[in-house]
C-alpha cells in the first residue's frame, strides 16, 4: 500500500521527560530537564533533524496544590518553563522547525498575547504558532483572582472574542507599511496602519500593535477543544487542530465533522490541518516495545496509580489494598467530570474484575499507545492516512529523548521510503511546511 | 560603580533584527558592562518594537555574563504571568535577567476594557503586583526539587507553598508552576523621574534609575536598599565624560548610559570610556560574578517561605 499524500508531523512536549507518568524515573531520563534550556535545545534539534513541522509545548498556568503526595511523584506541569519564553530561546538554536506553545485566553490580555506571538514570529523568522486554550482546571483560575473557572460556554465566548481581537491586531499594519524612505524621511506610510476599534462583550481595544506584521502574516493558530463550542471555534479560526481519537474510525468521523463545519465560515478544508495524537513506543521487535512499555508501567508508584485512577473514578482510593478489586460500594454510579474516562474504567472493572494494582498498571487514560517496530508504526500511520482520518500526527513519546531519537532514526526513514514524508524542508516558515497559505491582510485592497 | 546601558535613539536599522541586537549585546559584554536595558523604546520609531521579554531571552545565547533587562507594562499584566515569564527568563539567561517594571504609560486604547485607575490606585496596584510576583518566585523553596529516582520523589511537598494572597487588586492562590529563579528574585528595576515614581521605587525597586538632579535628596527618599543609578546621555569626549562620572560617583551607586547613536557610541563607551574608569579604579577589569545580582552587589534572597 502506498500513498503520495504528504503527512504533517508535530511533536508534543507535555512533561519534558516524556508522556508516561513515570517517565522521569526512567534510568535514561534527565529528571531536571524540564528547566534546562540545553536539554530542550537538543530535543528541538533532534526533531528538526527528523524534519518535523512543529515542536509543541503544552502548558497550564498553575501548579497543583492538593494531593501533593501523588503529584510530587508525578510532576506534570509542576516545574516547567513558560512556553513563549522557552520557544524564543529555541528559535536561535533551530532554523526550520515550527515553534508552538499554549497560552490561555482566560487569564491574559489580547494585546499582550498578540504582541508576544508576533515577536516570536519575528525572532524565529516565521515559525510561531499559538495554541488557543480556555484552561480547564480551577488551579489556574485561583491564580488569577477566581475561585473556579467561569462556565465552559462563557469561557469559549470569551476565547472567540479574544482570537478575533488578536487577529485584528496582527492585521493592524499592512505588510508594506514600514517604507523606511530615507529620502523623504518617511519611516512608515500612515495610510497603511489600520488601528483596531474593537468593542465587544469582554474586550475593548482601540489601538494598533507596536510591531510590524509578522513574517507569516499571522502566527499559526492551533486548537484542540473537542466540545461542540470548541469545534465551532476551531472551524472558524483554527489552522492546526490536535485530535484525540484513539482509533481511525472515530478519528475519521471527527475529521469529517470538523472539516464539514468550515464551509459556513467561508473556509476551505485545506486551510486546516488535523493532527491525530499518536503515542508510540518503538522497539526492534514488537516484544521489545511491549517490554519497554511494561517496564515503565511498573515504575508507577502505587500512590500515583491510585491517584490517577481515583481522579477519573471520582473516588478516594488512597486507603484500599492494592491486590484486591475495588469494592463497588466505593464508586459513584456515574461520572461528573470526564465521562469517557470513567465509563472506560468501569467497563474493565465489570468485565474483568482486576485488582487495583492490575487496573492502574494498564490504565492509559483514553489513549492507546502503539507499541511496535518502525514498520508496524508506519503501517498504523499509513492506515489512518489512507482512511482519510487525519492530515498528520502529533507524536507523543513515552520517554524522552530516546523515544524521539528512535522515531527520527528509524521511523522517519520508513515514512520517507513510502513517500509519505518530506526528505528535506522545502520552505522556511511553519506555514510553508504545513502547506498553509500566508494570509492576506484583511485590510488589503 | 555599576554601569549599564540603555539603547535608544538613532543608529538603529529601520527594522532592528536579532543579529543587530546581538551585535549590541556583544559590544556591551566586551566592555564588561553590568547590564543592557531594553525598555521597548529603541530605534527611530516606537512603532517597531519587539516585546522586550522574548528579546532578552533570544539574546541570552550570544552572551555569558552581561545582565539582560526587559520591560513589562505591569499595569496591564497579571502577576502570575509576570512571575512565570521571568522565572523562565532567569533560567534561560542563567541568572542574568531583570524586570523593568513600567507603569503609567498612556495607552488606554490597547487595554480599553480595563478599569480606569487614578495614579494612586495604579501605584497601589503596582506595589501589590510586585509583592505577589515575589511571593510566587519564593513559592518553591530552593531545596524543593529532589529528583530522587530511587525513592520516586520528584519534589518535597513541604517546601512548596501556596501563597494564598488576597489583596485589594489580586487574589492568587499559587504556588508558581516553575522552579525558583536562579537569582531567587530577579532584580526589579524602576525608571521614573516623578515624585510618585520615587515613592513607588522605595517600596518595590531593587534598582532605581533617576535623572541627575537633587541626588542627595533622591538617595534619602529612596532608602538604603535599592541601588541608585543615574541616567546620563553619552555626550562629549570620553575623558570629559569619564571625569564627570567619577565626579558624580559618590552620590549614587552607578550609571545607566543612554546611547543615542548605535552602535558607534556604544563602541566608544566600551573602548574609550570604560578603560578610563578602570584606570581610576572605578570599574573592575572583568566580570567578577556570574549573575546580575552579583554584578549589582545585591545578595540572593532566601525564600520568604523558608523556615
């Protein structure tokens, strides 16, 4: 089976040592890597050697403040560098790879975010991308004067207006506004400024950005929301969407549904790249990959295992014995938070009645890590592409840097052999890599 | 004598690029200057200004010792975001970052939805904002990170502190989700000639930059703690300029030289003025410390939450 469709590849940095909850404990992991710029530089350079489109840093503006007995052994987002600042440092260490990061619309000013990403786009010569999120936890709200997050609908209403204001600010100068004419002494052409006069429900902005339109015209906009409101915002404004289905059939349904919503906003389906999240563990044989994964699972501390299960089961499991099944009396009848995760665990409990330890050792929180040889992994990717389930993949590596190195050294050549992936960068900006047109200024005649 | 420079005015290319900024930083570091300050006001037009924070981080890589200060308009920023950004910047500059806290810029249009504040309210907000930023910087004690693989303990929860701040302008739970900055707290710099600015500096500044006027009175009003730098334009022959700095040196802790023609005047400061100051014993032959705090002679503070 062969296809000539070129895939897009992004890589996710959630935790610096990898996507697995015990990744920092891996003997090869750099446990202090999450604040070490040299470590990130080397990751980004490896991804660039693998010709990735995008190096992406996930973020939430908060540390966890409860259940520290578990979080102190599973430090997700607990000790990390602020993404835009970090990406700027990576811009100087790389030349082609796109640089994306998350900034929440719930706790920032549109002017500041527009300026930060425009600056990153200038500093990286056209490689910036902003992942628009509304934040989904109260830890973040409590750092910004609220006790809980505003309701979902209100957050998205605000996000929608926020993105509009940022887009207007990015267009507040024509591309050729700065004429630098020494003869006439004209630095910029006044008619080529388009001040924003925005007055909405959440924001009132009457000004122009104080930096020229950026190399990509606008930094690339990323979203990942899966709710109806989130999909609507993505259909209207997103250029990359991270999708999270764990099988190609569901992914295909989601893909068609999201791209189908674009027409009513006057957008063509090709103006958005949907990237499916794909966690992988690579081995020389399938057994070796399975063994690597199992070794990681066994490093999960019981406190962490209990806590992760307890979070999604919405029950306190901290006093339960590890080698007995969870008594049904301890569990609520239905989910209040993450219904899909809750129902998934309950299905296993009903069908197999595992012990608490067995359950946490196999629990993946809605994901399904692909464990296999480079060929097997590319077979899976090829199947997703052939089914029209995705435009590319957001790679997630259980451990870093070795997962990424294996991918670049073994999987990328296999993708190239099958004609699915570039053999060199042909452009210089992130938009070039993705095949996204540089947007014209909305004010252009 | 502390010596910093603020690039501004002429000589910049029409759209200053990263290589151009790197040139400035390399020249300044060649002269052993303590810091280079980016207010977002360089170049012939303030219409083309990269955000100073990403800029100083981008400049970290081409330098090893010089301090890199960037301005934030704190009137329009959240303390949690400021604390995070500078915690990252301090890590990425290896302890050479400083926060120039800018207040009072008249740009109502860009943040039109923000409440209108009187000068007194703005000042009170600034004081509270910086206090919250410092609490957040201190929320992970230096010893909080364990990285203890054998026992599976990444951090010690007893040394991580929610700040539970409830004030007039902010309520912030914390802790920061970033490690303590390498400098503990990156220095906070204020530059404001008004009486209100001086009053604010007394409360929140590690470094205050003032014009050459009534220096004994400014020193007294400022208190002993903040470093007092005097802003001076670079003008005149190097020997006269060096002599003038030497003459004023007893009234302040040092100088911030405003460079108006770039990069030539910066080169003159480094190659002609600095050697004269060294000859007078006013400047060290080379960097003696590694962090900006060390250059400024400011001790690294312990976390305010440390037992």
